[in-house]
C-alpha cells in the first residue's frame, strides 16, 4: 500500500524464507520438537508461538523472494540429497 511505501508492515504471518531476528528469538521461541521435519505448517506454528511470546512480525513493503513452484523438476529435499546438500 502507498501508506507503507518503503516501510515494513506489521504482519500476522511469518515467512521462514525471509525470517530475520536477533539470536535470542530462537532461544526464547525454539522450533517445536513435536513436529520434526515439518514443511507445511512450520511458518504458522513459529509465527503463532513468536507472536504469543511477545514478538512482532513484519513484512517488507515490496516482494523480493519467491518460490518457483511451477518448475519442471523439483529440487530434492535435504534428506534426499546424495551429497549431503553440497550441490
């Protein structure tokens, strides 16, 4: 929106691909140990737990990251990489 041009916007959602914080956030709000290796739902879980722990969530005013979901061949998941994710 024009009212937030070049300023971060308070957001109800967390995007793990562009999540930045001070180091104490991961100590105070660690990943949920009861949902290991989750992909769908990780951001909602972390966002809700961070917000209820007193953290505000912000989104950039312009998009600068994305997921290319329409690739012809999807990249392997980290546990599917034969070289330990080095390629």
